[in-house]
């Protein structure tokens, strides 16, 4: 059912090929599973385990360590209000209380319509723009209570122009076959060729 | 006040004002990839020497000289890897994200120069999971750079120099900013730190191979250093803290912002009060305290304002410049709540591997919570210090640690600072009855 679909599988294989050891692709693949379903399903974890050659329990072990990877369905939009020290100093607690009252949920909860999951999160690196929040990991800076209400109404009628939960970067890395240097496995080659260069024989460098 | 860096003295934020500075066209138009071309005309060892001459200190937090760190790989062991630490998560810190979003090619060029200098055969660029925009800017830049022949097979046509840069992204865990935890995470594991020794990344790193882990800002300096020479870099700033540094000034200031300033000569007073930087306190307010280098750093006060932003000076004064995050608190600040906020962060982000940190940070958070809830006990203030002493014996600076990594001791910093300076504010939270009982008992 919710294993990786054909499209995700193609992307997954491209990602795995960029690492000398397939297991290194685990976190990117878990993001991919979350992009497909909005959260990481057990079937997806089993599928990923097959793809990188580890057990489903090992995938679960990794998945459960990281806060962004959700193993239960969440709202279409994660609204993560920053509660780091800089935002705290500029009123994040008030903003969180306002959000709780507006949405009728506590941090971690999802609205009845399944649209919004509220979280109070640690510093999201927009400290000079406090108080700030992220909607599906896209920033909103210097957020007032009115801004928040406006955001919520846009999210409810889908006019906020934010990709649904699970989608992170809208651009993926792609390495053309003719440009690929090739992965460097840990049991691989000796000293790379260019290290033999010395100042007297390096020519023009190209 | 000394003068701020004029725009032409900016090294790594010079393209922040260039609208298309994040694209290959914008980057090339503004001198991009000249450092890489220059490096390829030099022997790898000579590129390394330039970085040593520059005395470039790591910009991630510990401030260790990059050129020296580069020399720690055991001879004859290959392959070696480069891992870029773009997992910026220290509360108050906000520079690597901008460097990745606004000038991704500069970072890519820095990675290529490091790989060339040290014979690193593959680079992994680990970006914090929550930074979706930085991820897409880097993906777009890498795609362009590969296409144009700057990255991948035969860099700039060189028959002997090929290197892949793999974009990797995390999934939400502060601890992964610690370099051995970053490597664990990159290997597909839970991000828990490794014991050093033996797991110094330069000797036993990614896949057990020698690995250089460098911060984004550190690498972003390399194109300039190679283009202009290590001596020109070392001539900027102070003797022991060279070049420029990017600081984020946030909290209760008039104009919070991210500023690139000469390293080691600018003072805290300059960067907090100069109208060209953070512009002083909010109208009508006075300074109460400030965090000089991210949430892990002990707090500073009025008497520290004239210290330069210079590594050794700040270390000797009992704190650190850390990750370049200055968080300013004015006289309206409830320091108990601020202290609780920072301690809660460390309690939440403890990975759970070491008992003193796993248990200690959450005890500290609970004690502060009950104090704030009006349920504190008179002995709680001493208990806080006792728990701190168990995490970091002696509560000194630099901290001793009973843990594998510095996360646990970091939670001690705000408590030791705030309790020593503002003890009466903590006592004010004790319920009146408890205070009376203490009075009678003593």
C-alpha cells in the first residue's frame, strides 16, 4: 500500500547512487517517503530497508530519532512556532498561546479538519526576525497575532501557496552521467591523482 | 567606537546585496570561481599552506584553526572525505543559512578548494533539515555547477581532478551539529556523538576513514583566501582572530541583524550599539545581560561591552564567541524565564547517550519549571548548582565534562551565569511560605 511508488522509487535509486554506502541515504529516503504520504508509513520503512540493505527495525531506529520525521499522520500544514531564546525574548510565548486559542489545539495537536498541526519548536535560525514561525518549513518573519490569523485563514482556504507537508526543497540535485566523478567507497583507491601535482609541473591548471 | 567594515571589506557576505548572486551567472559576474582556478594552478600542499598562513579559525563554535585541523589526517590513509557542517541549530545563530541561501556557489567553491588541497575524494554537504530554501538553493547551484564543469568529473577540464559533491539533508536534531554525531547521522544512524579519542574525524571519521568536517562559514572563506593570499586574510582583524566574522545580533536591540565585521577588533559595544549595526537597545531600555556566542555560552554583562570580538580575549573572560550569535536582553527580561528557555532547549535536544546529560538537563528543566510555577523549594537554587556540578564538575570555564560531547555542560552555562548575577530574581519566585519556613529554620 504505502510503499514508495514508481516515481519515488526512481528518485530513491538516484539518491542511493550518490553514496558509497547505501545506508547513508536513509534520512533522504525517509524524507522522500514523507513527501509521498505526508508521513512515514511502516510499509515505506520496510521498503527503504530493502533498498539500502538493512532491517526495518534499523530504519525505525533512525527514523524515530529525528523530529521532522512523523510516523503518524499530521495536518496538511505543520505550523512550527519558534520558541528559541531570541523569539522568547520577543513574545513567542504569547504567540503560542494565541495559536492554541485560535486553533483549539495544544502544540503537537492537529485541528479537527486535518489542516493544521501546531508545534512549538526550538530555534529555527531566523533570530533577527523574531518572533518567527515556519509553515511546512517555509519562514514567516516577525509574526503578530493578526499575521497569524491571516495565515490560518489562508491555510484553511488553500491560498497560502505552501507545498503540502513532506515536500522540502522544490529543486532536487541531479548529476548527469557524463558529469559524475563517481562515489568514493571506503575500501577504495589510494591517493587521488591530483595530489601528485607539484608547483613545477602543474601547467595552467586546466 | 571603531568603524564597521566598509562594504568592500566584506569577504563572504559581499554578494548578499546582489540580486542574482545565488545563480551561476551572478556568481561568475562577481568574480566567482576565480579562487578555484587559482588553486588549480598551485600544488595542493601550497593551497593548504595558504590556509595555514591565513590562520582561519573554524567558524562553527570551537574556533579551532582550520589549517591545523586539515593537517591531522594520518599519512597514507585513503580515501578521505569532506563533510560540510550546515546543520546550524545553536539558538541565536543565523549565518550559515544565509550563506547557503544567498551565496551557495561560494560554499561550493570552498568545498572544491578544500578537496583539492587535501586530496578529499568526495564531499558531503549536510544541510539542516528545516532549511528547505537553503536546500533548494544549493541543489540548484550544484546542478548548474555540475553542468558548467566546476564540479564532478574533470573539474574545469583538469584530467586528474574529479570530485562529487553530494547534497545531504538532516531531519531535525540539534545534536547532529556536533561533528561525530553528524558523521553518525550521515551514515544513516541515530545522531549520537562518538567518543573522542579514538573517533577524531580526521583520523577515524565517515565510514572509518579520515574525514575533514568544516563549518559552512569556514569553507566560504576559502575562495577569498586563495584568490588574495593567506597573508592578506591574516592582515585583517586581530593577530589571533583573523579575517572577518559574521555575527547575528538578536533579542532586545533596535535593529537586529546579521553583520560581517573585522574579526577580533570590533567590540561588543560596537556591534550592539553602533547605529550601523544593531543600533543599541530598544528606546528607553537598558542592557541587562547578553549571550556572546550562542545558547551554550556563559552570559556577559555591561562590564564586558568593551571586549573585542576576539577568541582568546572572550575565552579568558569566561565565555566564548561560539557560533557568532549575540543575544541581547534588556531590563524588561525575566532572567528566570530566559534561563528556563535555554535549559529547556538542552533538555529537549539531549540525545540520551550519556547519563549526566540525559538525566541532568531534564532535572534542571524540571526544577526551573516548578520554580516558575511558584512551587519552588528554598533548597532548589543550591540543588540547581549541585546538578550542574554533576554534569560539569567544578562549573568552570572552559567546562569539564562527564559526558561524551559538550551538550550537557552547555546547559550549565545559563544557570551558572544567571544564578550568580541575579540570585534575588530566582529567590523572588520562591513561594512566600517557603521563604518564611527557611527564615525560621535558619
